[in-house]
């Protein structure tokens, strides 16, 4: 199988596009075929190099490496449509010479006026084929005068049947398909012409894409036939909707892959979640590794019903993957987020070692990697006590706890978790305080917050000197 993902670089990589890319990648890997990345950048006014780089970065983050495409090469170079204009113009010429296309001299203003009139009269706002009946002599005369024209496809009579691997057979009446534009008056190709020419030239065997493209498929099938080319197999994936049943958009929260990468979702969790948006391995399995996805994926188990984006499920799934990480693996995953906040340098071996030791303390407390930053910041910088926690450093009882803890910790022979816990629990009992009452002032003094990783383990990580310094500082400020 030869499959492709063909994003338009007019913005970020949408999670819906990422799911499409994933499904194509899975089918290519499963079949031992090729996954092609093609950049559809003919919209020159909106396409940007920054968007292209962002799309490549997010696909690589997801682990969806391409066999052919930008930075990978291939036999069908270039893999950007702006470098393939000659192919589109050649195809347009062949369609015109074969009687499958004609020149349309109608101006944008004229077309707009006719569309508005049709809507007012309750008719479909389709092109009225006015230029199809122009005599050849009139066509030559207008062209000679330099009158701008677009090239339109001449839709034949009859029906077009789309055989979809997910939805079955869908019949379209050709009379409901207008003579669509192939080349605009400035010579740029439209989506339908460019995508067909590219898929033919790149020998794409299967087109797997979102169902928002379903209305384009009969037009493209007509183009394949007119060009004398064999059409690929088609599969249109279900729409992704929010929990309100409406198409997923920014009103449901951020929908860019980059947002989830920056927030601290793991790529393997994201891939797992995206795979389940319209497909299932069986009736019960939720956590699925990449190898199992490749082995088990099939279009037969893709539903035609809309897939619901469940953010809570995504957070839960990510937390499961985090909990499965080993200490070193989790430390390395968390390190860039701490570095981004200026807490550590990514190449700081001592800091990374401390993170490995801290990993067991946060593994079950974080849902995304960025959650680790507020939990672990106290290990790498002096603390600023949160406003709502300051009362725990005031009052004679709290100050006495801090003074007594400081004295005893200073004399503690072995400064490890077990020894610290025994000492502080004995202190609380002697002072007639419940453990929480005794430990919270210490926690706030050391971490600046009422919420932190387990206290005794945190104290061992901080070390005796820093613990004593922070307790003394808290007493001075109180």
C-alpha cells in the first residue's frame, strides 16, 4: 500500500489531521508499504515556512516518520505542490484537448451576482455553464484580447459511485456537481486538480482522509477517468466532535498537536488516544502500544459514526503512560519542562540524578509532564511561600514546631527518609500534635506550598543543609 498525508501549511497541525496521518502511517507500516508526506502549499497567501516546520516537528514528535517527502526524498520529488506546477498545467492541457475542460471567462463579480440571484430564487448556486456554449471563434477572440479566464471541468451526465471502505457505496448524481474550476485565472491549480495529479504521479494506492472531503471524491473520480488513470481506494474517516456533538474546534479547547506536546503529554499516549478516535482493537482494550496498533489496525473496525473527543480520557490515558515510565525515563521526560522554566540546565547531570530520585515521588501525582514543575521547583530554587500557606508559618505553635524540628534535624546522625520520618513522628507525639498539624509548617517552610511530594523523601532530596536553612529563613520571616 502507498498512502499519503497531505497537510496544507496554513496553520498548526490539528489533532484531526494527526489522526488522519496516524491511520495512514499504521496501514503503511502494517502492509510493508510507504507513507508519503506531501505539503499542499498552493495557497501562497496563507502558507508559511513556519507552519511547514511546525507540522514536520509535530509529526516527528508523534513518531510518524515518512518514507517519502520533505527531508526524506523519494522517486516523486518534489513533495511540495509549489514545485509541481508544470505537472498540473500539463494535466489541464490534456483535459482541455480531450474535451473534458473548457475556458470560463466569467469574472468573479459576475459569478457572485449569479450565485446571489440563484439563492434568492431558491435554486442551487451552481455555475450555469454559460461559457461552455461559447463558439471556438469567440473563445479565441476573448483570449487574444487578454480576457482572464479559468479552466473548468466539464462534468458528464450520469452518476458517480464512490466505493468507500468505511461507508460502503455512495451514489452522487452528476447533475448536482457543478463544472468545477481546475485552474484559476492566475494559473494556480485548485485542490481537486492538484491532488488527483499528485496521487496519480505518486502512485498512491489508498486515500484515507476525513469525511469533510467526501464531497470532493466524486469530482476526483471524474478527473481520474478523464485522465485515463486508475483511481485509488477511498476511505473517509468519521468526524471528530466535542462532547456537545459539534465538530471539534477551538471552542472545545486547544486543538493543535503542538499544544499537547508543549503541555507535557507523552507522544505514545497521544498516539494511543488518537487511534481510538473512531477505531477500536476490540470491545475492551484501551491502552495499546505502537506495535499492537500496527499489527491490529484495520479499516474494517473504523466506525462511520462521529468520534467524541474526551479530554478527561486523554488526561487519564497520559497518566497511565507516565506511571509506566521507569525513574530514569520519567526524569528525562520531565527535565525539558524544568529547563524551560529556568530551574535546571538540560545537560546538568547532577540535576538529572536528583530528578531520577524524585521520579517515584511524583509518578502518581502528575497527569502531564508540566505538572512536575510546581511539585519539584523547590528542589532547584529558593522557595517563595504561597499566600494561602503563610498562616502555617505564623502563630506560636507553628513556630515552636519549626524551632524544635530544626534542633532535632541538626543532631540527626543519618539524614535519610526513614530516620527523618522516625524523628519527626516522635517529635509530634512528644508535642501532643497530630502528624498533619506538626508536619504542615515544615512542609511549607521547605517547599513554599501546602502541596508537595511526600515530606520525608523530599527532605532527604533537599539535604540537611538546605532543610535547616529554609526552616531558619521561615522563622526569620515569621
